[in-house]
């Protein structure tokens, strides 16, 4: 015997065993469990061919030939089950129906092993030059033709299934079907031309080399794992549209969520050129052609409804860094866009309403403040009861005026509708202006306001904004100070070209946690004063906002039970000389 031939056959059989072992490791996956048994039959067939060629006695050769024929016959129902498993026909995979499917093939195998009595399979068996030659009966020939016809139908269903699969599964899957069919083609030739059996019998085993290629294809594409199934599931269930384009600009894959976008282009978009497909969206088209990462906002009319999308384009790279194409992910933001438009409209209406209301509220209160100031000028002419009433009205009106101002300025700041006009101003003038409206309030609680600010200190800031900041800080200091306490206002140079202003009180003070909460921009904290005075919590927020807009900083130092110091910084201004003509 040719030992090189024998060694080659052994290697081929071992390659088939490798594929068998790999498939058995993943036999729980759909389609693989029956494929593993097909490989069992192929390994048995290959080993039997080797043993037939190795033995020289007629009886031994005939024994192994019968094993070969049995293995080939049992391949047929297993391939059928593999197809049914791939298509998910689980009702046909119940053991009762499987038994009915195997019954005729088991019966045929019985005829193979009783051929010496029935002569149903082989008419004659002879040994010619060490090779076994058999002459089949018409019944055997017909049955084999039927088996190959069944296998051909199975191949058709395999290819049909793979044509509908994802591209990353389709190509390797079809390659596996083609490679696996080669051994069946060799057996068919051997059936039609039995005189060539001497050459074709080893060739059937050599097809095991294709098993190595199949194993490599399966391993590279993870076809026996749940990865392909998971990819299919993701592609079909994600709510985003996915479009894959190759380096030639042709669509090679998509999911059904993106198809409505191209409803007017035909039944399928696979294989179409993006120059035609994406012509209505030039930015998207350019990103795909240039194979660059990009984010594109677009809209399209689908079934009579305008839809809004954000498309993200990503280049696809091979393991060696070569660009293979692009994948586009389409996000439907229609509902979000409509909500944004609705919110924008509501905000516009709110702004308009607030502008009208603010004018109608601020003007009457400002008039009341002017009237109460006129009454305060004639206070010495009132009786004690009337003077007390004027003081009460003054406190209420001024408090309301400050609250309304804070609310309106806070609102303007939120919608970035504040225009500042910075100028060099004497800080002392601003402090007195801020204190003027709080005079009655401090007098009621017998709070002494101690202003220790040099008249030469100037700040560069918006006049009205600084007055509002000082007014809010002084108001809070009075609010949280006990009756008869002192509030101090200090100012000094700070970090070169800045002025630091401090409003210090001897009030109830705060813990560190309270200070952190107070400085939190996302929360409004309103606390009752020492005499149950109420507030909105907006004053401090507005003050911090205006300090920041004037280019300064705002911070707080406080100790519970000992008082608080509110600091803020402003740019230093230049002294403005005034001339009398």
C-alpha cells in the first residue's frame, strides 16, 4: 500500500475530527446540534474508507464498505433535521416525527447489512487489483438518486436561508455549504461511474481538507456561537435605523427601521448606490463618500408626516486599519423636536405675558414707593397713630417692591435678557442709595447700620445691579439680626484691581451645610427672619447672578449663633472728577 496516500488520508480524517469536536462544543446552538451529527457520519465514513483501503481481504473490505454506505445514508435525515432546525420548525423536531423520518433510512441500512441474503443493494461484489468493485441494483441506484435529490433540495433551502441573513453571515455561510457539498458531488460521480471508484474513494476522504477551511470560516465568523443570532436580534429590534455602505458606495446591509425613509426607491435598497439613494441629504451623502465620522441633522416626509432625524456616520475599519466602508445610525427625534417646538412656543408666550405683567406690577408699586416717601417727609405733622400707620405701610410697600424687583430681575437673568451698562461709580453713593429704601425697616428693629467705606473707593459695574445686590444683602442682614444689633458694610482693595465689599451681621448665623445649600444654584431656600419675616429666597440668587455678570465673585462665611459675612468682589473703577461751570 502507498504509505504517503495512507498518511494523507489519516491527516484528512483528523481534520474532519477537528471540525466534529468544534461543532460538538457548540451543539446547543440552533442548526449546529444536527450538523454535529452529520460530522459524526462523515468521520465514520472517512475512517471506514481508510480501513477498507488498508485491508486486503474481501470480507473485511465489504464490512467497511457497508459502514460507509450506512454513514452516507444516515447523513440524509440529519441534513433534513439541520434545515428544519435553522428555519425554526420545532414542531417537526419532536422525537415522534424524527422517528418517522429516520425509519426509511434505518430500513435501507438494514438492507445494506443483509445484502448477502437479499441481494437488494449489490448484485455482485469482486476484488480487482486490491480494490473492491460492486455492481448496484436498480433499486439501490434509484434510492441513491432520491437521496441526492433530497440533499439538493436541502442545499437550496440552506442558500435561501443564508440569502436573507446578514452579510457577515451570508458569505461565510454560503462558502460552507459549497465546501460541504463537494464530497456529496464526489459520491454522486462515483455512483454514476463505478469504474472510477479506485480513484474517487480516496478523494472522498481528501474532502476532509475542506473541513479545515470550514472550521476556519466558522471560527473566524463565530458561526457556531450565539454571536450571529445576537447580531440579527439587535439589528431587527433596535429602534434606530442602520445603513451599512461598502467602500464602493453600495448599500450592503440595513434593518427594517430605515426602509420607510427610502420607500419611494423600490422594494429593496440592498446593492443600490448611495449617490442615488442619499441625493436628498447631501451632508449625509458626503460623509459616506468621504468615509468620515459625522453627525447630520435632517428631516424627511414619511407617509405624509414630516419626520426629524439625527444621523451619525462612522467609518468601518479592518483589523489592519483599512477603511471598508461606513455604517450610519439613524435616530428618530421627531417627538423630541415637536416637544422642543412646543416648549419654545410656550416660553415665548410666557415671556410675553411676563413682560406685560411686570410692567403692570412694577409701575404701580414704584408709584406707591414715591407716595410713601412723600408721606415720610411730612411725618412730623402726623399724630403718633398716623405716623405708626405710615411706618407700617412704608415697610410693607418697600418689602413688596424689593420682592417684585427680585422676581423680575431673576426672570430676566434666566432668559439672558439683561443688558448691563458698567461705569465708574463711587461705592459709597451706591450703598446709601441701597440703604435708603431699607431705612424704615432697620429703624423698626432698631438695627444700627454702620457703613465703613472710604468715599474714594470706586467700582466699575452696572449701577442698578450693584444697588440691587447691596439692597438684598442689607435686607437679609436686617432680617436675620436680632433687635438692637449692628450691621456693618465694609470695602477694601482685593487682589490688585478689584474691590471686595462685605456685609456683616451679628445675627443667627448658619452651619456649613446651610451655607452650601444657600449657594446651590438649583435650590431656593426661604427662611423666616428673627421676627418671622418672610421672603422668597430669590434675593440671594439674583445677587449672585448680578455679581457674576459684573465679572466678580460671591462667597459666604458664617458660624451658627455668631453671624454671617457676605462677600462679593467687583472691578475697581477710576475716580470721576466733577466740574462746576
